C-alpha cells in the first residue's frame, strides 16, 4: 500500500481534510510517503490522502 516513508517535518502537524471522511474533517499527519500522506482523523481511523487534499494547520 505504501512506498518508502520519507523524512518529513509535517509528520505530527494537524490538518483539515478538503473532503470529509465519514463526517470527520480534522486529523494529524502520521506518515509522509511523497505525494501521499497518512492522516489519523479524530475518530482514530488512519486514511491515505494526496497532499493536495489537505490543508496543514500550523
């Protein structure tokens, strides 16, 4: 499912999903795989999204 995880300074950052996931729109970046990110939404589910599908909250 994932390629090599890249070293990234955005892991641990909070974000907003541009399209909700089962009603949830906020989460935390837990993995960076280049053009895709793994986001843990507030429900606890981990989902894979493309970078352009999230807005980072710094």
